[in-house]
């Protein structure tokens, strides 16, 4: 199972960070945020720094390439406050899954924060938490609170320039955070028609029949969002999608892996979002896992040899002649261009 594999991978990374020299000055800090609500968050933060010491490599293991950061560095002093980007990982992933993107965006001057979502994180999977899916968007809201209360970041974040980016189930999370409303009954009926979609196989694990999911999960502090090959979107009501006014960038994978159809998932969202404020892009040679970390050269062989992971090498496959790093450069360019245009009219 892919989610079990992520559990092994993420646990390995957690235990064995690698010491190295940083090629770019990106600071990295871990925040443990607990407001005693039974759902404490482990949050990773990336940001620009002038520091050059205490370099480590994070999110690196036998399968994935990591990135070099400066641990607990002092943020770079700038004349203006920095925009904040929230990152939401997919089911069975962690903040490490989009660490490549966090690093690239921090290099562009953003402060990037990514929580591990309890219950749906690779090394922290339990049905009690995963079945409370409506708390996933709340995790992102709490991440804003955590940084706004943190001595390192509270005075350098522009709270008028907050955006959210999510991959797969993380894409669902940021769309809900931006105002989309779920309807469990409509989702159930839709699964009778499109039963092969991955989301329809997770009804029990994610509590997709629980009426709590129909609540408002939005946060008005979010001013823009980006979804990366989002899943579970067909449960969102048409009316609520039509009412989302903040700018959005919907990116889909052009190559279907069999249970995450871009036209049915990302295409469904884009169909009903206001055309004046939304952009829809399909990357023809991207597959669903093209949006996570770059795999090492022998990763596919290692994954396919795992006893419970036969065929799991798909997480390291892309759909064309380009390698994943080239696809990542395109994704980064699209996001940076979108956010630059979105916030050009906002004042610090």
C-alpha cells in the first residue's frame, strides 16, 4: 500500500537528517503547536536567511532526494513583510512530500509553512483522526495562528497576503479552506456513478459519510489558493464553488494513473469556479505523483521489491520524456507567476 510505504519513508527521514553544505540560504524551523484540542500539529517552516551555519539536508532517504536548509536560522531582514504560503500534503504523505516546492518558494521570498495533518500523515495514521476530515482545513487555519503567535515570524509575515497550496487530498483541503462546501449525500450518489475513483474507496477511512463534513470550513484570511491534482472534489457543491471569489490556480496531471481522473476531479472544480478569477492548467506529461519529491535513480527498483509494495514504483514515474525536476520547474514558475499577479495590488 502506498500509504504504508510513506509511513516507512517518513519515519526514516525523521530519524536520520543529513549534515551538508547549503547551496542556497533557506532557513528551516520546526514548530510544535498545541492548543490542547486533542490535535497538536507538527509544522515545518521555510524562509529566506543570511545565515550559512547549521546546514542540514531534510526529506532525504533511500527513495527521495532532499533539500539543504539552515536549521533554526534567523530570517533575512527585509524592508517589507513576507507573504505566507500554507502547504497541505496528500493522504499518507507529510510536509516532506512538498518540501521541494517549499524550498523553491522560500527562495522567491515567501515564508512557507506546512503542517502534518494528524491521521492522514504517513507516520501518523489512525482512523480516529483521519475520519475527522473536516479538521484538515482547520489544521491550516491553526498553522496561520501558530506563525502569528511565534516570536520568530509574527512580525515578518504579511497577514494580508496568505495563500494555500495543496496536493491530492491537500488540494481538497485548500479548496474547502477557500469556501467550498461538501455534501455527503451528493458525494455518495456520485460514487455510484464513478465508483472507480480513489476517493470513493476511502469513505470509511476518511469519514466521508459524516454530516460534520457539510460544515463551513473556510478561513477568510486566505486570499488565493492552488490545487495540485486534487482529489475528492466531486463532493463539493456547485453553488459553493461558484461563490468562491478569491483567485485560484487549478493544476491537473495529464496522465491518469487509473483512479484519479483529472477531468473528473480538477476539471469538476474548474467547471464551476468563477472564470474571471480562476485559471485551469493541465500538465500533459505529469502524473499524480509528479507533484511530490524527486526520486533517486534506483528508487523504482527499491519500491517494487518491497514485500507489500509491489508496483509502488508508480510514485516515481512521470508520463513523458521530461524528468520530474523539469516538471517541478514548470509548476514552480506557474505558481510564482500566479501569486505575483494575485498580490501585486495588495499593500504590505
